[in-house]
C-alpha cells in the first residue's frame, strides 16, 4: 500500500494532513487531499513533495470513484451523512476507510461485506468519539484484568476556550462545527443511574446539568449526551448500574443556553418569514405573547425567562446583540440558522486565541472488598486559531491509525470503533508525543 486519500480539508483537517504528509515522506507514500474548495485543499498540502490537492464535489459519483480507486486507504472528513456514499464505493473498490464520525446503523450494516472483503472500516476515530473510547477502554480493561468490578463509569469531554483567551461572558468560542453546537442535545438524553434508566428531554437538558471539579482548573458544568447506553456492551459493561457520557462547559453556559431554547432560537424546523428585513429586536418581540410581561422587549423577555433584567443570563443575551435594532439580513432563515449566523461572528476565534480540550473519566470499582474511585483527566491547549487542540485531537488519531493500516499492523476487519487493544495501545502511546497525557487520581471510598 502506498496511496492515501483524504476527502475534506476543513477545520479538523490541518493536523491530520500535516501528520500524514510527514509519514508519507518517511515511508515513500503519496497523499491526495480532495475538497470542494480546491484552494483550501492546496493550502493544506502546501506544495509538499509527497502530496497533491484536487477538486472534488463528493456527489459527482464518477469523480469520487476515480479518486477512491487510486487510493489504498481513504480518510473521510466529510459531514457524517455523506460517509455512506464513500463507504459503498470503498466496498466496491476494496479500499479501507477511516472516519471520525459516529458509526450509523447503515454503516454497521456494511460490516459483513467489509469483513468478507478483508476491509478495515474504522469509525469514531477522532476526539469524542475517539480518544474518549480508547482512553476509557484501556483503563476499563486494566481494572478488569486486575480483578476489579466496575460499578460506575462517567465520561465527559469539552471543547472550550483556554482561560487566557476567554474574553466574553459566555466563556465559549467555536472550535468545531457551529451547526453541531447550535443543535447540540436535541432529542432525549438517556443514561443509567443506580440501575435505573434516566431520560432528559431537550427542553430540560440544559437545566439538569451537574457540576464537576477539575484539579487546577476549577468547576465546570456537564450536560448529558444523547445516548450513554450505546457503549455498555462495546465497553464490556453490560451489567454496570451507572453510566453517563456528557459535554463540559464553563459555569454559567447551560443556564444561558437554556434561555435560548426556551425562547425558541435553537429550532431549525421552520423558516422565519421576512427574516431578511426583521431586526433581532423585532424577532425577540415576535416570540412574546400579547399579554406576556410589561415594559421593554428586553424586560418582557427577562420576565418570561424568570430572570431579573440584569442577571448573568440576560447579560449574555445582551452581549449577543439579541435586543439590537440591527437587521438579520437572511432570507427565510430558520431560528437556528439565525442564531448560528449571529454566533459565528460573536464566538469567532481571534488569530492568537488558544482553545482547550478537557476530557474526564470517572471510574468507581470494587477490588478485594474495597471500593475505589479513579479520575483520569486530560487537559490540552491549542497554539492559536489555526493550530487548535480540537483539530489536533480529531485529526492526529486518524492519522496514526491510517499509518498503522498502511503498515499492515491492524487485523480487525469489518466496521469497528477503536475499543480493541491492538488499536488503543499504539494510538494512545503515540498520542503522548502530541501532549495527550491523562493524569490520574485514585481515592478509597
């Protein structure tokens, strides 16, 4: 094998492409980076002698197949719903496939065919999902191997702004797909607590957050991910009474985001008529009933939310510009799209801003009659708005795994996620060279 195809040159591609190009130079491989924006792809390749860039509209079937046919390993950074198109081509053309996205039911259905063709289809090979799976499963296997019985597993991850670059009242900036941030949590969160199923619908999700303390970093809020139950069997925890996966945010974020949900601004299901000519102020007024509160629109919104006019939540809404007489300027946009467009400007990383990833695993287990709790925590900061921790931790694990596949060191065929020892041990070991080091604290309960 000698050819790698990377489809997509967006936010998380930089660290991946840089890593793979370096490996290509050392191993006499060649890398093709394809994107709908050929200039962006060219910037990422940067005239590297072992790489080239090319234009690709992924929905142009013949162009897509032509590129895939020339590759040995395909790394897809496309939006999740487009992976399946690539996957079907990889099946037909006998190519290995790596993605960072959650593996869909449709993708899992390709497992038998991929296995029969001795193909490696690895999904969830990024940060969350990805590094979270590998680091958690490694520690779970260690506990079980020494005779421990796990009674609780909780895992949280957050893509945050580093404290030194935190200059807005939301304590948040975009380091990942803005649309995913705006639509986060929609659906119903499911998890296990003391052996009982727990459900949190979207309209309550950002009210029912929990507080965690991270050593040397302070307190953070955690809201539950959509489905924490999916990984019980995959992690070998089918009988565990407590399991929860969640997302980390700075203190104060969840209450303010809950206000946006309550108003209706995260709804992407319908267009706002005449949105191009509406102002943000008139949009907010449109969400108020005729007898809802007294005073200014801002005061009425505060009353509707159960807030005082100058509460921390209202200051955050003010800062976004939701009460300004500024035109929205978007034709027939949904509320969620209007909010996303507003946040793209307000939550944009400045050139020298540093982002920060926090990942925290909490294990409770019984060993030799004693109850123990183990915290395993990763904190990693980026360098600037381009060389972000998010891009590194999404891209580099895929790059390392692609290298292992190219070198013939992976035997797991079919559709998988990275929870097997032959994957997590070498990937996590090399990630240490990139600053991915978990610090552990253990307590007797």
